């Protein structure tokens, strides 16, 4: 690209290249290769001109992406030869602002080793300072109020630099050169600890907070994206008090461990898990817990996994370092409300939960929850994509010709704005069921549209008329509306996650989604590309007695399945005895069809089996019965129920036949752990055979797996393994969640592809 001999090139670098130390890096690199010229930021990213020896220029351009700073994500480097000027020296020039904005904002990032060393060094002016950061680490997305990204457009605008910080900020040789949130004890935010009555604690806030934690108190601690509730993880009394006060009955709590060694005492770690756990994004990682892990039983009741994360702010490091033991760190809210993030209402919102509050005076502009991932075959399998990941775009190898907004689903909502080759999937908004989450949703859309300069011309939405996200879409004026079927969106999100367009065989297994025929889908076999889909198979539809009540009470699904299979001759099972009194009413309800819509949902099949095995008759959070079933399954069981494929309707009989096998084994006294494993294996094998039937008919040999049910790694592993053994290429999620948190991405790519009218270029 660059010829030998002295010459000059103009270079453009696109991606996450601002606020991450890219200009000082370029400056140092130019010196290393003895090149003259300049570097600066503009609305499109970073611009560079360099002049000097041709070989050096080539090496310089290569290194721009290969040796980029930790937080940079270089998407594209383009070069153009320009006339030489002969001007000596290399300079960092003033940023250029303009109308079109292409520059990206980095996600919030875990404290880097250099900053940790500063905090630990008694001679450093930031010794013990909980807000230490630099160009390689610290808050970003959660403090950005506007664009272009500089200090004035962050909540750090409240804190004018002291002379020392100003000197670091303006010195290209300094690690804090143009680190917008840079600060120190003299000029930056400060901690404040108060008890439940608002009385300030006497002494160092961190020391007192540590003492109170050690005593088993529950502290509200202001973090990056919101308030956490913290208490020591080994104290059953404290953890069960936290559960009771939060009104969170069973959903597992995450635990923060001081470091890898402390994490290793809690869970089993693979090299891939270590990579994710210690990476700059610091999600909660769900990992198999050790038999004698020193955590209270109430942290994750009846769960063989534990959600673990490592500290990601200096405050976490200080608290846990001094406490010397893991803490429960869970979102600061009551049951399903959004996480508290504002100082003015936190004491009211957490009044019945927290014994004390550890405040600081840096405002949180965007509320973001901790991200949650599993690790599958060495890669991340996102469960909740939020803090640390957002707003890094999901890039795709085609263009969104017109700006798109996709509104997502109802539960685990995210939205997505897209233009060019980038889809900006939002932080986790939550379940769009109350006014506060709806506000977070609409305000979030405004914020993203401004930050990324996307004025949507196409607005995509789910087909469900009652979703608040659908209603929001329908109210938008002057846009082209595109309705996207829920499970098509799932499969499309998996395609986009993998940078592909299809067509593929898509397996979308989840709780529920609105079908174009007006029934509730959820165990779907599709042939799909980004534009459209054909429903080539699905689990046989079963009534949901009482409608949504059947979601909260999985035993109702057991009634429905058992009635479909056995009619009036249901075997004498525990589940029947437990619900003897209401059983006939439920059977009548199911048969009448009154308030009992039929569904092909895979999630409801898991519910039925879970209830039949006596695991869950009622659930307190989505997916709980299915998780219990996955947890119960014996890992050494190799057998699986064999369901013969039903000719032209693959999957149609699978649910009923699997339940029949479960009942047979249960009646013969087989251990429920083995039954759970055989059920998983049987369902997975049925999926593989269904895919084979579709391949025979269509010639398609790629399969995309999506939907919340595929968060179940026992099922996922068996399906992927089975498909690969049969010669399929398998696409799974690694950038967005397979659950409804990934729906908005799928909607966005479908809407764009439909508008374009071809499977895109
Ligand atoms: Zn740092
Ligand atoms: Zn300062």
C-alpha cells in the first residue's frame, strides 16, 4: 500500500478510537518510526498524516491496528498518498467538530493495573483514591451526557481540574493525556457514608463501610451504572435478610471476589472462564460452584452454578481488599424495579433494604446493570449484555442503507439503533411493565439517537400488539414501520451475531412469542434469511390453562401435557396428588380452551417436565423451572429418550413423547436426575433429526440456534455436538444474548434487509 522511499500518507482510523489513548499512542508510534506529521480527532474517528521512509510508513500503518491501546477497537484503517510537505516534527492537533458524528464511545472499563498500582502506592497522590482512572480504564458510557465526547459532555463537568490533573491531561507523554474522567483527591469526586437515618459516619468512609460489612450489615454502594446492595457472602443471616428485604425469593445473587485466587475458591475455572472473568468488561460469569464454596446457602439456592465477578472500580478493590472476603453484590432495587441510580431518590427507594449508604458525588447519567455471561466452548454466551459491553456496536458485514430503530420485545428489553455497518444494541432496559422502565426505554432511545447521530427512518417492532415496545413504535411519526415476527427476529439476531445473512435452518426455542397466525409460538423450526422465513416445524401446540397464570405455575403445564397424552387415565403421579383438588378444574379449563391459548413453546415443555419431577410447581422469575431442570440433570448420564420423527411435521410429537418417556421412567422409579438428563438429551437429539429432515428437503446445512432456552448449556452442548456430528455448520450466540435481549438486533437487520429487498450486499 505504501511504496519504499520517502513519502507522505493520510490515514483515517475508525472504530472506538477516542477517549482510549489513541492519539498519544500514534504520537509515540510516529516517534518510534521517525516520522513527521500530525494526529487529531474528528467526528469520524482519528485522522493522521505521516511523512518519512516508506518502509517505516508501512510498519506504522500496520501497527496502528495491531498495537492499538487496550480499549481501542479499530474497525478500519484507510490510507491515501498525499504530497510531501517537508515539515519536521510530530504534533497532536486540535480536534475538529462537525455535523455528522461517526466517532464511538467506549464502554465503561475495569480499573487497569497501572491505576491499581497508583491506588496502592503510599507515595502516589492518588493513594487510596476510589475514583482513579486513566485513558486505559474507568467510567465512560455511564457518564457521557452528550457528544462530542469530552469532559464538558460528561458528568465529570462538575469537577474542574486541579493544576496537577490539568498538567497530566495536557501532556501527550502521560497516561492520562485527554482521559476525560481524570481526577484526584484534590479535585475529583469524594465518598460519603451515612447510616439509615442519614447520619454521616465518623472516620474514613471505606474503613467504616468495611467494618459495617464485616458486622453483617447491608450497604447500598454507588457503582458505575447504579447502586448495588452489598453484604458479606458467607453470612447466612445477612444474605437471607437481604433476600427478604429485596423481596427476591430465589433468584441467585452475584458474588464479587477480590481476585482470581478468591474466585477459584468459589467456582471451577477453565482458561476461557479466567479470560472472561479478568477481562476489561468484567461481567458476572456463571460458573460451576465448588462443593464447599464459602458462601451462604441463600446466595444461590438449589443452584450448582454461582455468578462471580471481579472488582471493576477502585472502590470495589478498596472495599474487598480491606474486607478480605467475597461479598454479595446485587442490583439496588426491589424485586423487578429498575436499579436505583440517582442520589436524590435512592434513600427512599432502598429505605427498607439498606442499613447504610456509601454515596459519591459523580452523577450516573445512564443506568446500566452488570452484564451476565456463561462460557460455552471457550466463548462468551451472553445472558445480559449491559455494563462493560454497551455501547460498543455490533458490526455487520453489510450496510444499513437507512437509519433503523428496533424497539425489541417486552421482557429483558433492549432497543437498537443502526446505521452504516453498525448496530448499537442498548444496555439492558429490563421488563417493559412499569412506568419507570418505559421512561428508561424512551429516554434511552433519545440518548442513543443523539450520541450516534441516528435519526431513524425505519422503525422495527414485534408483532405482539400489547408489548409496550410495539405501542411505542406505532406512535412514531414519519417513519416506515416494519413488524418482525418474534422467532424470526431471534434467528436473524443469531445470523447478525455471526455476521451472516442465511438462509439457514433456524431453531428458536423460548418462552413465548406472537405468531402471525395469532397463536403463541416458542418451539420453532424455521427456514430463514434476513428478509423472511418459513415455519417448517414446531413443537405440538398445548393449552396454557389460565393463560399467563400458567407461566407462573408450571404445574398447570403438567396438567395440560398429561391430559393431552393420557386423557382421563393419567398415571398416579406426585404432581397429581399435590394438586388433587384443583386438577379437575384445570383439566376442564385446558379442554374448554377458555383463557387457555395453545402454545408450541419449548419453555412451557420444560415447565411441565419440571413440575412432573417435583422441582417447581410455581416460579418467582422467568425461566426458573427450566433452570432447575438443567441443574438437576446428572452430568454422567449418557442415555436419551428416543422420539421417532413424525414424517412431514418435524418436532410435532416431540413434546408429548418426551413427557410420556419422563412419566414411564418416573413410575418405574428412575432417579429424577437421570430423567432430567435423558429429557435434555432426547430433546436435543430430536432437534438434530428435525434439522436433518429439513436439510434433506432444502439442501441447507447451516443451523442457527436462538431463543432463551439456548441459555441452557446442557441442551446447547448436546444440540451443537449432535449437529456437528451430522456435518452441520452451527451458529450460536456470542455477541448478543440468545434470549429476548437479542431481539432488537434481529429486528433491526430484518427491517433493513426487507427495505433493501435483497439478502443485502
Ligand atoms: Zn487506568
Ligand atoms: Zn486533580
